[in-house]
C-alpha cells in the first residue's frame, strides 16, 4: 500500500485495474467521482438507482468511457454530511473486499479520506492500512485443504498526496496491522501448538527480526526469584512455564522505559476449580494479553519507534493434577505478600502479581498489564469496550487520559472503571495478607484492586480484555485487541518525547 498524488497524470488518465470512488445516498458524487464522470456514466448509474449510496453498497462498472482504468467501483458513503467512523470503515472494507476478488497488479482507492466527521486524513489512512491487514487475515491455515481464494490486488494505491504526515500515518497503520495480525494468529492457534515454550520461540523470532533483546527465565530462575504465586499456577501442568522479557531500546539511553505485561495462560482449565465444559475450548484465548505484547512489539519493530519499551510475558497453563494448587492453599508472592487461594480459576492475578513485581527492576515510566482477567468485566462492559483501571493520583490520571485519547484515535475503545478503597475490603483474608477472590459483586474491580497491591512503586494501568480479545459464534476468532490502542498510545508518547527534547 502506498500514497500517490497523481503526479504521473490525472485520476482519469491513470491506467490501473480498478479505481474505487464514493457516492452519497442523496445522489451527490464525491469529488473523486466527479473527476471520473466526464461521460456521465456515474451520474446515470446513480439516477437509475443501480447504486443506492447506502453504506456498504457498491457497483462495479467496466470499460467506462473517459477513463483509462479497466474497472470503476462505486462505493456507498451514506448521507453526504454524516460520514462517520463506522460508515467510512464499512466503505473501506467494501472496496478492499472487491479488490480481493481481482487478480491484478494494482488498484486505486480514491475515497474521500479527509471528509470523515471529526477526523483528519492521517486517521483515515491509518484505518485503511489496518483494515487491509484485517481483511487479509485467514483462520483456515490449519485445514488440510484451505479454501482457495483469488490472488487479489498486489498493491493498493491511496489517492492522496504523499506528505510526511500521510506517509507516517501509512507506516503506522501498516505496522499496527502487522502487529494485530500476529496477535490474532497466536490467539487462534490451538493450545497443543501455542504452548508457553512456543510463545517464547515466537518472541525469539521477533527478537532476531527486529534486534530486540530477549531474556528467558527457566523454572529454576523463577523459583530463585520466589515467584511462588506464578509457579503455584504453572506447576499444575506438565507444560513448562515460560517467563520472558523483550527489550526495545529505541529511546535515549537511560530514559525510563514503558513496560507492557501480558498474561499468557495458553490454556486455562480452571485448575482444581475446574470450568464447565461448555466453551472451554475458548480458554486457549486466555493468552491474549501475551499475544498483544508480542503484537505491539511487532508494530514497534516495524516503526523503529523512538522509545524504550520492555515487554514481560508470564506464560503457563492452568491444569488440574496431583501437583496443582488446592483451594485453601496459601502462597507467598515475589514481593512477600501472602495470598490465600480460594479459587484456582482466579489464576490470572496470581500469574500477573509476580510479573508486576518483576517490572519494578526496570524503574519504569509506566506499566500497563493486559489480561483476559475476569468474566465480570464482560458482564459490566460487554464485548465493545475493554476495561481500563488505574489509581487516581495525578500521574495515574495523566496515564488514563492518554490511554483514553489513544482509544478514540485508534477506534479500539476502552471504558474507565474505578479502583477505590472500598473494593480492597473484599480481598481480606483471615489467614493471609489477601485472598485471590473477593465477596460477590464488582468482580472486575476487585481483580484490579488485587493487582494494585503489587504496583505501588510505579504508575500503572490495567486493561481487562476478557470481553474484547476474541469473538464467539459465527465470526469466532481472536481480534488482536488492544494492539491498535497500545500502538497508538506509544506513537503519541514518542511524539511527546520528541517535542520535549526539541523545546
């Protein structure tokens, strides 16, 4: 995908397999469509109601007089003065799906990138690049005979001036798309392939491809660090745990890094507090936080982002066995707090608490953990918004505001939830410093409150993606979220750092 401002000629005289332009529901043509309507073919098609202009509608015309392109695709844009994010997204995907059905070297996307309400062209370019990756992703790679598909268009040209801002937006969109696709691929893999050690191997490939540093801690090292909460989960499985750290040193030497921590339960049976069998297969997605960290690092590597970033992944399985942790056991975490394990299916917080303690050694500017942590978050927010949890100090308010802004910019929505003192009361234990579950009510908040006890030496945010990391039903599969949110946030942060240094 690239930008082209028509320097080699006008849109009408450009030879290509297909040009996609927009038409509005009220019969108005987009500026790009007007440029190609010298013969009146588009006006005639609209007048004859061959194309309605409704979002998602399209009409493919061939050999249109007055233009050099082999085909002309008319794409519905809805009402002229109501080109929203959702309508634009539908139009882009309609055009790209049509391009997928062609077998050609090049096609041109000439939709009005600067006309979306409240958005600039950079936003539209980023979204278009990400959409191209989303539509190219395939879930049938493990089938013995994957469905055959047309070759598609080898290169898509965005009809927009290749300004520095446009090129930067395109690079970010393509990189984010690569990262999101990686997170989706890892999430969709079955747990007999995507084991903890497999995740570490994929981290090794990323490190080799993009010159990241990688450190993998074995069981002996974890035991020496006294990561007993993490190992209380991991030791119930025959699969070895994999705790690994990726480092990208793109910022100024000595500059405090951002740390991303991913929950990596490659399969969660619930342990001895075993889950119901219905939909247990979806517990392969309990490593979506880890997949997100690897996806974000893929995006960082593609963009060569000028930041210092650390990625921590704590991967393991949660399985029942003779070695599994029992309800009622008490474990001592890495930071010395004792935890009464009342439910072994609340294992994510046990894994994360030691990983969050480990993050202290990097003296971070901020730490964000990403986890499919609670079904309660799905009850509270459904499948549209991820849950965002932070404390309320000025530094935490700044971090929350930055993440909320990146959420709106990326189209990867989050909703802020409270982490307040009354919820800590629900974690009290008569026998240990805290319990791993609380009394009924506010389960997602109580889980965040548990994690908060291990994050008091730095600025921290928690993203609960239990409702957004994958879809069930006919469109089942990993979404790759919240890679777009975090990639955008990191890009914003890198820009802030550049501005501070140049001031």
